[in-house]
């Protein structure tokens, strides 16, 4: 199982590059319940495994089709912007009562929101493909060994995100409401900015 171990270590290293999805999941744990946080963790882990499988199968070749890449890129960028606007609106308008009412658990909504948010980044396929190609060359992995490596890489997402959800859930009562609003604002701003830049690049890449 050394391939799984190598994938796990590689995945944990990659998790250090914290992005908007991480903050989004932490928000779920802080504003709703620990179960919503874990629903989000399952959402991002599911997408990672989907992209890992597609990367190993070589589906990234489809993204080399300029027309497909442009359409998919525009749609995914638009989704990111919408998510960002909704989160930013919540951060700007949420009062104490609104935050209390937002604590109602909705596991399906938590899972689907993180799933859609994560899958809106098709560049992940390209990243995983590059990673697995490099590892296949470095360690002379077979396709079966690549799947074990990918299994470990994906599990690292669940391990890191799950641990973070537990930690933030334990200190939830000590986190001031204003900090949650600021966190929402940061996540919303990052998503809007990232989505807008990607949308501009898609449109300008003729």
C-alpha cells in the first residue's frame, strides 16, 4: 500500500494551499452544524475522486477542444460568481437573528452546494492529470498503482477537511458573529474575483 501512502502524503501537502472551498466548508460548520460541515467534506471529496478518476482515464484531452473548453469555462465561471454574490449578500445583510436562523441543518443543501462549487473548477482535472503523469514517470506506476495513489490523494482531502470541521465546531461558541460575517465576505469576494477573472480569460481567449 505504499502507493496509497504516497498519495496520502502528496494530498496532505496539497491541502496546505487553502482555497475558497475550505472557507466555505468551515462556514457551514460554524453557521449550521458539524454534520453540515461533514456533508460539505463529502461533497468536495466526491468531486476530487471524480476528477482523479477522469484524470487517470485521460479525459483531460476533451478539455483541449477549444469550443468545449470555452463553453464549460464560461458556465463554471458564472456559477462561481453567483455563489460569491449569494455569500457576499449574506455577509452584508446578516444580523444576529439571521445568523441564528441560518443554523438550521440541511445536509443535502450543504453537500450539493459544496459539490457544485468544487466541480466548477475544471482545471482540477488538468492539475491531477499533470500530477499523476509526473508520478507515473517518477515511480513507474501502472494504472492500478495510479488508482491506489489517487485513492490516497482523495482521502487526504477528507482527512484534512474533516479534521478542520471538527476543530472549528469545537470552538464554534467562541467565534464571534462578526468574524463569521467577515469570513463570509472573504469567501464571497474570493469567488466573485476568481470567477470574474476566469470569465474574462474565457471570453478574451479567442
